[in-house]
């Protein structure tokens, strides 16, 4: 459980960093994301999840 909380905390740091460092740019990025079709977002999300699973697998070996 401690490892999970550590990983979750690191994910939150990485996710929050662009918003802290470049708030104006992130607003522009979010506007562009809203314009993307749902299918593109689903494909991107799937690719990120698969990459994450691969990294977890490689890290556990």
C-alpha cells in the first residue's frame, strides 16, 4: 500500500507540474483537447493505458 501511495503521489506531481509551470499554455492545450473528436481521445487514452501497463510490467521484472 505504501508503494501504491508513493506512485500515486508521483503521478499527481507529474500531472500538476505543467499547470503550475505554464498555466496560460495549459489553457490553450485544454481548449484544443475540447476540439478533438471523441474517438481520437479514446485512442490516445488507450495508448497511454497500454504504455502504462507496459512500464509497470517492465518495472516488476
